C-alpha cells in the first residue's frame, strides 16, 4: 500500500492545527475537500484517525502512529536534502524545532545551540517560546520536535532526558529596601511567586506589582520597585541586584522530551548530544 501524498499533507496540517477549517486554509482547499481527503485516508487504512470534537479534533491511537510515521519520514527527507545541497558531507542539513518556556529558551537554548547552528548553515531553525501547559500538546500535534519542560514523563511514547535544574531565588535591590513587601510578577495570572512560597512551607503577606515579563521584572528590582522570585541563571549583570537571604533553596528540573521513533536522524542524535553537553553548563 502507498499512502496518498495529498492525504498525508492534509492529515499533517490537521494534526498540527487541530482544526479542519484552519488546516484547509493552510493547504489551500475547502473544508469539505479536506474532510474528503481524511475520510479517504481512513478508508484506505481501515481505521479511524481523527475524532471530531466540539471546538476541534483529537487523534486516535492510530492517528498518533500515523503522525509519528510522518515525522520520521519528514526528518529523513530533510536530512537527505540537506546533505545533497551542500558540498561538505560532514555538515548537517534539516531543521531544528524546539519549544520551551521563556526561562529556558532565550537564556539557555539559544546559547546552547548557537555554536552548532553557526557551524551548520544548511540547518533551518524554528524556536518557540510558549507556556509550559502548551508544550506537550505541541509535541503531540507534531508542531515541534523537542520540548523542554519541568516534569519528567518518559513513557512508551516519549523519551525524557534530564538536563539539569533551574535554581529559583528571591532578588532585591542592594540599597533600596522600602518596598520589600512588594513582589513583582508578569501579570495577575502569574502564579510563580505564589508557588515559590508554597514550596517554602510558609505563608507570607505581600503586595503584588506587574511588569509584563521576566526581563521587566529584573529591571523593576534594579530600580527599587520591589523584590521578585526569579530563575537565578536569568539575573542580569550590571544591575544593583542581589539574592535575598532567608529563603530555602528551590529548584525545578529542565527535561528534554521528544517522541520515540524507530529511527533517529544523525541531526536528531547530534542535537540531543548538544543539549546534554551545553544546557547543564548554562544552568549551573
């Protein structure tokens, strides 16, 4: 049996977007035409690939197996085309797709993979900064090849590699102490500070102020606007900031996840090795 390329393309986009209407727009067909392609795939394979649900779709077990096949096929093609298009046979070709939270992507992943990316100009790069809760769904839908999360859920479907730990600390201004009862967060939905104090095993009465993102929080502390709970490796140099005493050490794991496959390209293997070598150094 040979799988229809048009059907596979429709299926991949449907898995990626989670929506018949969105997938139809991406591949340039009508929604009914897309539905026909999926039904034809299901008829040829003799199984249901997609469950239609209110507000979107979900893949069946057979659908997830087909998605993994598509991912392996795509990885093989990217590796082959990358090698063909370069004179240097030792250079890698293909694409890197990595997703993680703001605390690990810009300050850690960018720096960890930058030397490899510079060395291999035919490798394409897609980095995504997302909320932790959005990362596993991205991996399931095939939108990314690697995710970095703070939990280890290795199972029959995924590989999980512990890369290191993010140390979480309280920072304060070195001089101004009048607003020590104010803690800076990104926005009212940001529960990072609250979770830190829960882990401390004690309650602390404090006021909150909001400065949009972690980089703004650092600057706010450096201007004496309050204290903040932050990742230690993200504390910028050159600001009048110090780590506050009186708090128990707290840390979160950084775990690399990717879908288990029967075959891993040489690029995939090299990237896992780069993560292992460089991420831990940047977190320490």
